[in-house]
C-alpha cells in the first residue's frame, strides 16, 4: 500500500526540530496573542516554536490582517480590450433591457399559443422575420410568421414553434405540436432590466465578464491598479536561469514560477534578482522590495544556519502574524508586515513555494487588488489507492484527477517530495489530506485542489 508519508521521509529531521512540545502547544489559537509574543521576542528561532498555526488559522489570519488594512487601490480607466484579469472599480449597469426585445431562441414560426388547442393546426403564414430585422405588422388569431433565432417576436405572437414540428403547405403552415405561452422566447429585460447592475465593483473580469461589458456598450472601464509584487529569491546556491550552473549550484526556478503565479493572480511581478545568504545584502534587497505593495521572499526561512530571512525582517521591525503553518509542503511559511507592507517568506523548495503561493499569496494579492477574499477552491474526487498519514498536518500532494465510470478519481503522482518539480509538473491537482484523515481507503471521497485556481 502506498502511504502518503513515504514521500515525506526526508522531512523527519525538520519534524524533530519542531516537535519540542506536542503539536497542540505549537499551534497558536489567538492571532493577537501571537502578535504580542512576536513583539516581545527577537530572533526567529525563538519565536517559531509558538507561532505555527493550522491551515485554517493561517488562511483566516491572512484574510483578517489584509482585510483590517482595508487596501483601497487607486482607480484607472482602461479600454475594454485591456481589462482581462483586471478588477472592476465601478458598478456597471445595463444601458438597455437585456434582451432588448422578446427574443426568439429557435428557428420556426411565431404564433399565438392559444391557436394550437387542436392538432395539427393550420395557420396562415403572413411574413418572415430574420435576425437583425423586425416584423412591421401584427400576428392575428389563425396567423403565424416565419422567424429565425435572434429575431424580435412580432406583436401579437406569444410563442415560437420549432420548424422541426411544422410542415409547409405553401401559404399555410401545418403545426404538429402545441407550445406553452412564451415557449422558445426570452422576454425583454428578463436577463437584466435597463439600469440594473450587471457587474458589481470588485469583480474580476475574464472572458464572460468582458462579453457582458461589450453587450452593455462599456468600452472604457474603471479598474483598480494592480498590486506590485516584489519577488526576492534567496540562497547562495542560486544562479540565474540563463547561466550554466556549476554542479553544486541550482537554477533560480522559483522566480519564474512566482512571476507566472503573480501574473495569474492579477498582480504585477517585480523581479529583484537573487539575494545571497548574507545579512547586509539581504537587508538591502528587502528594503528595495518594500517599495512594492507586497514582498515575496523564497528560501531562507527554515532552521539552517544561513536561513536569515526572519532575523533580517525582525531587525527591520517586522510584525510576524505566523511563522509556520501545519501543512506539507510549506511548513516554514512566514507571514507578516513591515513598514505597512505585507510580506510572505515562502519556503525555498520549489513545490513548497508553488503550493504556499496558491494557498495564501493568491488570495492576498486578490484582496490587495480590490476583490474580496477568495480562498482556494476544493473539489471532491474518489481516491484511487489507500492512503495513510499520521503527521497531524494538512497535506497537499501532487496528484492527477481523471474521470473513471463518470466519477472523478484521484491518484498521487510519483514524486520525491517538496523539491520535486518534475512530479509537481506531472500533476493536475493536489490531493488534500486533512490532519484527522489518518486512514483513507480506495474509493473514499476526498478533497482535491486544482493545480492553478
Ligand atoms: P531553503 O528554504 O532556503 O532552505 O531552500 C530549500 C531548498 O530549495 C534548497 O534545496 C534550495 O536549493 C531550494 N531553493 C531555494 N530557493 C530556490 C529557488 N529560487 N529556485 C529553486 N530552488 C530553490
Ligand atoms: Mg536557502
């Protein structure tokens, strides 16, 4: 039986560090108490033991802290073609009824439903109305008008019979089926009446929303300024992607991943280059990152001798809202504020960086960009193989969902833990295993998080 824990055996060392007291004591309950602790204690290694929160707590701390800061981004006006992914800064109202007339939604004959009490009925065809035109006259009892999808229903008619249920007899039309009043018609204003709000401030604008803006003639749109998100990878082993690494060096892949995630989340990535594991250089680069609306650091937040990120942030006067989350991957995650700027210290392992971004940074960028809080969406699937875990953590494990016998079925991909981007790239979702789910059987319904929201 494959166990969730196999993939995580390398984490055992980190566990021993953090298992100084039982999990219950390490998990903070009151964010304000945490904050007070953080104010008293300098030096990250001391703070950490009391500032590890559960997944749910971490999510609500991010929501609460950024919500309290009440970010009100500036507003700018852009043209409709440029609004994809932007956040609406005004309520948009319908400039006419939608639809603007009683619209036929089938090709057929416009008629009076009451004329079809006896079948087949034979009606006099008095005209034709294609989309883009209108019928000048009126449909009287015993009459019908040939009508196409998208055309306005002629006056007097109250339904459309599909052409498939009719037979042409020259001037006369035989109708073989009856219809309800207003069948195959969408009534004027039923989607939205003139003046009704069709898109509210705070909505993210994607293809469907853009289509709706177009439908109400909105060619200039007020949107919020996008948050600038500084990306600062740290680590002496890192080299630029264009550079040929020596055998003991690692390409800086996190900056590329994070930049793509920031863009997808509606932010503007600001690359700061690579910070070495040296306090003075790190401090200088963090200072530069504080010019942006949000600072993302990657690496340097674990327990190693050269993990200096928290110490440097503390020296700069940072408040820490949590300094660890009971999740895998991503446990050493740090969230706080320094000089009115929020920051995340993301663990350096590439899959940890990716996952912690999706869980916490994406909703944070959304809030800073003017939308409400949008927590990660979890879907349900059946587990392909049994799974065990006793870590007490919420696990996010690279997996693939596919449909079998109409059910979504999820199976873990082969991967070597939180440094393994090959495994993560092969996944299309993360299997979410909650701390109380110690034994899961094949066929159980479980939570999965789509790889990108
Ligand atoms: P750290 O969190 O600094 O202890 O780093 C954990 C692991 O992630 C190490 O194996 C690092 O080499 C790797 N890592 C850190 N930063 C990056 C990065 N920007 N790109 C790729 N791998 C990284
Ligand atoms: Mg490092």
